C-alpha cells in the first residue's frame, strides 16, 4: 500500500495510518473544529470506527477516492487538522474532486491551512491527475473563504439561503480551480518549500 507524505516549510501532510484513529476521532468530533462541517462531524466511536475503516480500505483501492491528509507541525508533530479532497468522478480529462479543510481553533490565523491546502493542490494537479477542484463554505465563514482566495481559487456562485445551519438558512459560496488555471496562478512553481 503506497503512503503519500507531503511537506511544506512548517507542516507534514500524510495519509492516515491505523495508529491515528484516536487523533482522527478527537479532531472530527470536536464541536468548534467541525462547527461548519456538521454533516461530517463524528458523534460516536461506532461512527468513527466505520468512517476510519473506510479510509484505510480506500487507500488500498485501485480507484482511490479519499485523499484527506493528517496535518501536523514539523516541529512538534502536534496535529493541526486535516486537508484534502474526495474524488467525485473520473473523466478522460482527469479527476474531478471536492476539497475541504478543517483545523483546531488554536491553529487558526497562522496560515497553516492555506500552506497545507496550497501543497494539496500542487499534489492534486502535478501528481494525482486532478483536472478540477471545487470547494465552498457558508458566506459567514470568512476565514475559509480567505483560504480559497489565497490558494488561487475562483468564485463560481453564491447560493442565497442555501443551507440550514445552526437554526437558520444561510448563504453558501462555491469556488473552483482547474488545472490550467492553477498553472497560470502559480506558474508551476513548487510550493513544497
């Protein structure tokens, strides 16, 4: 089974291993971390068991779909969060994927998620045959939108009163990045270091 490990100046991004189960459960069950991602928040160990088993199983698949990485600090190996994407379709042009990211609140506003997501995009377009990346967030989640903008993504839509969240209807933003757009934004320059 191939293991993917990516690095930036401050971070290590790597595939989840069996010994990461407790860290994975802690991250994805944290209410502040998952506030805007309640649809994938884990609420029980049983749910986490199934979810994590599927991740490990998918890594062995010829048509792997789950590319979310455990993100940790190089200096301390402390878990920052998770960044990556899920393959939603395989096309002759390349994979179409939906990306996402989340981190513990104590790591917000340090540029870690932007740094990690830029590296994931580089991996996607240069090493993993990805053609199109999409992602989005609730309009009120300004920090998440800033990550998308800093990573060169382009706004495609704003859906008005699109999603029921925390007791009310909220607007949602959608962003995209195509392989050739990424190339023109970063001129193929490596972001690894």
